C-alpha cells in the first residue's frame, strides 16, 4: 500500500482529545451499547475509553491520522495480556465505582469472554489491535484502513501474527480483506445479542497488505 497520508504516534498529552474521539466513535456501537445503558452511559463510555487509551499509551503504541480523524490502539508482542499492575497505572481499578456495579458486572463478563477466546486463538507472541475508532463524520472514508494497513506493513517486516476482535459482523469482511481470518467465535454468555469474532492474521509471507 502506498499513500501520501501517514499515521502519527500519540503521546500522553493527547489523552483528552483521544478519549473524546473514541467515545464518539463507540457510544452507539457494540459492545458499548450492551455494556453501558441508561442516563450515565456517556460518562461510563468516556471512562472506559480513557482507561483503554491510557493503557495503550503506557504499555503499547497509539496512532492517529494527520487530520486526527481516527485512532488505533495497539499492544505489542509479549505485552498483550493485561496485568493488574498495568491496569492500576491506567486507572482501571476504580471501574466498579466509575461504571457502577451493574455495568461493571457486564464489563467483567465481556472481558472474561474476550480474554478466553484471545488466549485460544493467539497463544504465541503477536500484535493486538486493542481498539480502532473513527469519528462518526469520517467513517467510511478509509481512515481505519489507513491506520491498520500502515501498521501491518511494519508487522509484516517483523513476521509475527496479528490479532483483533470485533463485535460487529459487518467488520468481519473488512478485516478479511486485510488478511485476517476468523479464528474463534462465540456469543457472550450474559449479554444477549452480542457476539464476538476473534480474528488472526498469520505472520507475513511477504505478500503485500490487502492482496
């Protein structure tokens, strides 16, 4: 893939606007709509996105486009398992209070299910696309594709696998065109109507991204 547009790496100074972007991108999409419900869902979603972004900034890498229309959060090989110590540093251990007990219970069930499938699908060191969000006004314009494909070019050079999850079936075909295959799939036990697709892209054989 060749393009004049380049992704830009984020730092901690970008946390506030990055949280706003990710909140706007996910508030009306799965899994957020299943996890956070009621009048506090915007606040709960913003807290969840802030912690996720902080975690990736501290222990992975985060990228945006030059015009700040999308964000990709990545965890790196050897650091894809979330540990209590790292979660504490990212502000996640206050989740029961910030989310509320019911929402926190739903979140814990969600996290346990995705973690189980993740460990089954990708047992060896790999890159993990932790989250990919695009501003609603920029969706469908190739922003997400730019962020993912440029990172995949780097990953191809390193020849390691890449793993991601989606809870939107419409995304499965998009990722398949980038070389991902569904490795594991399973409905969430206590979140009616929510399914998870764990997708794995094998270590590169040198074939260009997207072919």
